[in-house]
C-alpha cells in the first residue's frame, strides 16, 4: 500500500487494540482452565481417589490466587482492594487444602 493511504495513528491504535484483545483472550482461557480444574476435582475423587482431587483443587486454587492478584494490578483502587482480599482468602483455602493433602499422605 502506498504511503499516501497509510495513517500511522490508526495503525498504532489498531495494534494496541489487537494486543488488548490477545491479552483478554489469554485471561479468558486461564479462567476457563481454572473453572475446569475446580469442577473436575470431585469427579477425580470418584475415579482416582481423594488425593488426586485435592491436588487438582490445590492447583486450581493456586491458579485462582495468581490470576486474581494479576487482575488486581490492572484495576482501580476500590476493585484492587476487593480482588486482593479475595486472593488472600483463596490463599487461606489453598493452605487448608494443602494441609489436608499432606495430612492424608503422611
């Protein structure tokens, strides 16, 4: 395309929008995998035992903590405090699940 019809401002804006959409799709995929991990935990308990379910649940909770904390870095101050509070509550739940798992394995 000739330089006559190119607009650098629009190209930069389009590139920014494209990168934002890619980031949003990655976050949606991570949230989907998190949901699958938490939903699969009870079925894994039926098939493979409670230990496998607790491992999957712990992985899902760890992923939730990470995703929530990363989301809090990009949000406003009111939402940031709420998201970080939820991340900390999930850490406590994660510690309980890991303690239960360690207690069962020892």
